[in-house]
C-alpha cells in the first residue's frame, strides 16, 4: 500500500505546483481536487462567491473516495481548510496524511494576484484565510512554509514526511 497525501492550504499556497513536484519525487500519481468540483461550484467561485459547507460536502466525498481507491498511493491537492473537511476525507480514506502549505498573507496575496486563468479570484483569499483551521496535533500531517522555489518546498515536505512514509513502507 502506498501513502495517501493531501496537499492542503488556501488558494495560491501552491497546492497544485507543489503537489505535482511532490508526486513526481515520490513516484506517485497526482490529482487536483479542483478538477473534481461540480460545475456549479466552479461557477460560484468564479463569480467571487465562497463555497459553503453544503457545496463542499459532495465534493469532499468524491475526493475522499479517490484517495481511498488509490491503493498504490496518491498525492491530491485539496484545500481541506477546516478540520471538519479533513475529518470527512479521513472518514473515507483513514490513512491520509496532510501537508499544510503555509505562507504569509503578503506572499499568498502576491501569488494570487499574479495568477491568470484560475477560477478562484484573489478577492477570496481573505475569506479562505479566515476559514483556515491549521492542523491540530492529533491530525496526521505536517506544516511546510511555502517561501522559496517548489523544489525547496518539496525538499522540506519530503524530509518531514519520512516517518509517515516509513509507516506504509512494505515490510521485508
């Protein structure tokens, strides 16, 4: 069985970019949970409105099912901002480990403003930061600073993930 990793954080933290590099480094497939949103959710966010919990629940169920089905491991980029969202993902895929990408408001705002063609407008960053509940000590996961290049961020993540990876490594 491979490790199931959910790369979490607010918009512009680098979930997709870091997630892809992390998946490549670990030899795992990558999925972006944004691709699993129903069209109505994408349209709502594109209009500048934040999703509510009722919007997110069916989407989180699909994301959790994708994580659980990945028997050989998976890296999934998924905001998972609230503990309740992570609990819902863990209900479907109990072995999921979270990598919380954390950065300063200034860095995240600069990244958000520099993006083009993304359905999440920069105006929702403050809403996401207000919603964010960092990982609690009893949650399987790590927090990684997003300052620096993606390869540097992934280096920090891989080093911090070692204990989790060892726990799912095949035994001789």
